[in-house]
């Protein structure tokens, strides 16, 4: 249904993950995904589905420079 391909450390590659039967009553909002390759459960926040390639070079370090006395 809603398979997502993610990188699995155990499988050492990108494999399809799928939502397991939720026993916590999350229903469709369950943030849990399980690797279909090795069966390792992976918890993922609902907002953690960015584009496959995230640009890491986004000038996000915009904190004011504070000098430690
Ligand atoms: Zn759940
Ligand atoms: Zn795996």
C-alpha cells in the first residue's frame, strides 16, 4: 500500500519499508515502519519523509555569534 524505500543499515542498502500492524492504536498515523528485508523495526516521525536528496548545504547556521566569556 504505502511502501517507502529507505536505507537499512542491516541490509546495507535501500529496501522497501512498510508499516507493520500497529498494536498501539496509532492507526494510519503510526510512525512505525519495518524493513521488509530484515524485519528490523524502524521508528519514523510522521514528518520525516523528506525528498530523497536533501540539500545539506542550506545556510541554516544563522545563530548569533556569542562569545563565551
Ligand atoms: Zn503505532
Ligand atoms: Zn533491513
